[in-house]
């Protein structure tokens, strides 16, 4: 057997790895594409997954630090989901700086204001799809981390719970103040769009 035949035999199975990876990636993307329009079922599934993860933490009486890191990560995602893509406070600062320098009032806020009544939809910093996908992935990762003793760091869990509750209240209060100050609502559940209505 020559050395070229031996190298061909070794490269045969190795050549299948990129093709298998590409096929798995395509199938994963097809699954995500099929899940996209079913928002309610996606979130119900993720809520069930988070519930199973929390039950795992409660019954095992461990991995509190993993649970705390997961909660902080989801809080961070929630804040990005509630915030506009272009922060109006930064826009106002830029407009004030531009006016002080003698420039025109050309910069426009991404949110509707009293200065102009043109409708502009609310654009989130983190889209709903990315929020769901990141939440689901992080929950799965944290769930599998609970099967390794390496991540079961002994901590006094009531302090973590209290710290998270204080952090949640303070952050949500600041977010609500921001929403009230710049008059935007990140949800459109109760709004109805009318076309061709006469005033």
C-alpha cells in the first residue's frame, strides 16, 4: 500500500466532517425558520424550560450561582428588549451639542415627539426573536451546567435572591422613569391602526 493510498483513506472520513456540520447547521436553521411565526408557543416552551431549570435547582439544593448568573443574564436581555435602538437621551444630547456649535436642527429623534407628529414605529435594541433565542439557549446551557459538580459553588443563596430582587427593582424603576420621560411604550398590544380614517 503506497503512502498516497493511506493518506486518501485517512482523508475520506475527515472530509465528511465539514459536510456533516453544514448539513446539521442547515437543519438547525430550518427548525428555527419553522418556529419563527409561532411566538406564543415559542415563549410557552421557553417558560416551561425555565420552570424545569428552576425545579432542578430547587430539588437539587445546589448550583445557586448558575441560577443567579442565568437570572442576571435574562434581566440584561429584558432591559435591551425594552429599550429603543437609538437612545433618545443620547439623541437629545447630540442635538443640543449641534445647536451649541451653530449647526442645524437636522438630527431627528427615533421616537415621536411634540416637535414633529410623524409616526415612527418603536424599534427595539434587542428584537423579540433574539430575546427568545438568547433566553432559550442560555437556559439550556445553564440546565446542562447543573449536571457538573464543578459549577456547584457553595454560596449562601438568600443573599443572592435578595441582591437580585433589589437589582431588579432598581433597574426596572430606572427603565420606567426613562419611558415616562421620553414618552414611549415598548408594547403595542392595545393599539389599533386605522387606515383612511377621516378627522
